[in-house]
């Protein structure tokens, strides 16, 4: 099992008027059956300067034949 962490800062342009956004992400990957099946998941907290803060969750499945 592989764990990862990411912290990012995005400064959005004047067209979107959203200001600065900080992203905090934790993720995990698990290989099953060698490299034929991989499950990945991450959860992110989006800290927006102007808009509402958001929590985002992703789940991915990668299958190789």
C-alpha cells in the first residue's frame, strides 16, 4: 500500500474572481494481483479565499488485461 500527501496553492486569475485557493490532499494506492489491478483513492480539502470551502473525494480503479 502506498500513501501520499500533497499541499498546493493556486492563484486564480482576475477573470474568475475566486482569489487564492489552498489544496490539502491525502491519497492511497493499492496494487492487487501484481500490476493488473490498482485501486486509488484520495480526499482533498479546498480552502478558498472568496468562495465556500469544499471537500472532494475520488476513487479510481485501473484494470490491465
